[in-house]
C-alpha cells in the first residue's frame, strides 16, 4: 500500500511542486534581503526563516522559467504555495482580505529585490482566508485531476 501511495503522490503535480517549495534552505544561500526585511518585521517570529525559503523558491522558479519560457504554471504554484504557507504559519493578519495583510508589502519588496518579478506576477488575492483555501483546493484538484483519474482507472481493486 505504501508503494502504491508513494507512486500516486509523486504523480500529483501539486504535491510534487509544494514538496519542492517546502524543502529547507541550504547554508550558502544568499540571504541579504531577508536579513534586511526581518529587521523591519521584528514582531513576526520566524519571518527570516520563511523569507529564506521563499527567496530560494523564487530563484528556482525563475531558473525553471529560463528553460521553459512559455510555462507560467510554476508561477501559479508559487503564488498558491506562498499564500497557503503564510496562512498556515499565521503571518496573514487580515482575515477578510489576505492581500491587505502588512506582510504582503515585504513580500513585494523581496520580489522586487530578486529582479525576477517581470517573469512571474505576484497575485494579490482580495479574498478571505477560508475562500482562498477553498480556491487553492480546487486549483490543486484541477492540476491533479488526470493523475487521480489514471489512478482510479489503473487500480480498480486497490485505490491509493
């Protein structure tokens, strides 16, 4: 069962992308902008570590875009991962309009400093936390639909 489940997870596009985005940051990673931003947000415990992870992801997404110029899907996954992570670690302080949270300005600063912001749009979702989580769930389902369908067709006796 574990092997079947592992194979199924690795076929889910969103699972693979989010797993990649959640990987820890290597020690030699360039951290200058995050150090600067964390001084501006001393009341947000854990921001610097999150910022390092986001910086790594921004860099990796844009590296990927250099090779696959037409694919903006990776940018969509980055945006969904970003908001999902901010909500789950309680960095979003505006329950009714997540894009109005004070941290979003700092996220924009980080994107501007990366010099990559022309390749991916930073989407500002003007919705509440609950609606965003529902929207993300639907987005992920739409991206995973073919893998789910294939799993159902190929494993009729044992669903993973």
